[in-house]
């Protein structure tokens, strides 16, 4: 089975793909059609993943560029992946592609990433990026708190998030079906911090994370990811031999 992806400007998504996008997103988020159309219209690029033999949409992630001082904040949202493909780590593809694309499009700008994380499983990617905030035992600096506020105001809007010191929680979807049970059963965060600062995540609250990255840090994360896949493939090969 082969999987491919396209990067599409959000204002140029064709009618058929938009319908597939809405159908997929509504499996994960209890949002109306108008909610989803508004959400995707506010993003810049859509990463659409397809199962090649059927050209079927199986996953999405979108990005929005937010500018602050000498930084470009790459916000990731609209993430929905069919359950059987969730182990393919599409987010890594988006992270690497959008990092390189951002440097090409906005040369000279520093880059950081931001996203709202809905489960401990999603939060665990922070382990690959040591310079992430909020972080257990480390105080969030003033600049990063400013970034967090700008992201919340831009993406969520007034009255749709909570702020507790350097903890920002998206609450707009609290009563919606944002968390699938199979995505949270038996999964915990690698350091226990996610559950500590966002105990209501099962009700849909999502924790804002900001990742400061430079070229060295980014490719270190890439090596970590490659090592993970190599170990995973070795384990799979051994299990097949048995």
C-alpha cells in the first residue's frame, strides 16, 4: 500500500476534496459544516494524505503562518487521520516539509511551531524537541508567553481559551467529540506533565504547545524519528519471522 500527499493552498481546494475534508473532520470533531469551512479558510496550506490505489483522503493537517517580531510561528491544526493510518506519523512529514518551506518562503526569519494537543499521545512528540513550552520544571520565558497569547487570540479567539500562568487551554470544543476513546485508552504522556496541567483533556480541552526550533534541533529530532522507525521496523520483522 502506498500513501502520497499533496500540499494545497487553502483558498484553492477544489469542491470534491473539500467535501472529503469535511467528511473526515466530522468523524473526529463535532463541528458543523460552516465551522469547518471557516476553520480551513483561516489557514494557509492543507496537507492532504491519500491512499494511492483508491485516491482516498485518509488524513489532513493544515498550517497557518503567524508573524511576530523576527519570528514566523507555524501553527498546525485541522488534524484528522483515519484510525488505521494513525501509526504512520503524518505529522512528521508536515513538520519537516513546512519547516523547509517556511525558510524558503520567509528567508531570515526565525521559526517556531505551535499546536493545540488533545491527547497524551499527541503530546509525546515533545520528547523529540527539548526546547518546547510549557515544560515540566522549566519556566516559560516572556517571549514564548507572548507567542502563546498571539496564537490563542488568532486561532481560538476571545473567550475560547483559558490561561493559567503559562498554561493555555483551548476550550472552544470542550463539549464536542474531539477525543476518540481509542486515542486515549492506555496512552500516557512520557513525563506525566500533560495529564498534570490538562486533567480535563478527556472532555476536549487541548493544551497549547510551542516548539522553538533551529536547524540543529530540527535535524536532531529527525534523527530521533528515524531511529524510532528503524527500531519499529526491526520489531515488526522479528514478529513476522516468529
